[in-house]
C-alpha cells in the first residue's frame, strides 16, 4: 500500500506531471504534492471531501485541483505511475 504523504521516491515518479507555474498575485499557490497527498488520502480512506483532515490544504482547494487534473488526464497518468490506485477513482 502506498503511504501518505508520498515518499520522495513516489513523488519523483509523478512530479513531471505537475509543471511549475509562475507565481501570480494574491495567495501563494498550494503545492501540487500537498494536494495530491490529500486526494490519495481520501481515496485510501474512502472518505468524502468534507472529512479531509485539517492537516491537508482546504477541501475546496483540493477539490478544484482534483477536478482540473481529472479533466486534463493528469490523474490517470498518476495512476499509471503509481499502479496501486484504481483509475476508476470516483469521489463525491
């Protein structure tokens, strides 16, 4: 079973899927690694978004990034590189 937070080795497998974005104005962008850890935690624990522990970024931030990555195919590529996960991931 994959451990959350992701180890440096596991993160290295998927890091190239998340290119560095230039800083914008406003709040600093949450790291992709933090968000991915939250998504994988939810999947492993079969929990709903509102049950995401406070140790992760805000649930709204995680959910928006999840939807973006799902639509763009990034999550499918993560599942291919971390084959412990089912590509049919479905969260409420």
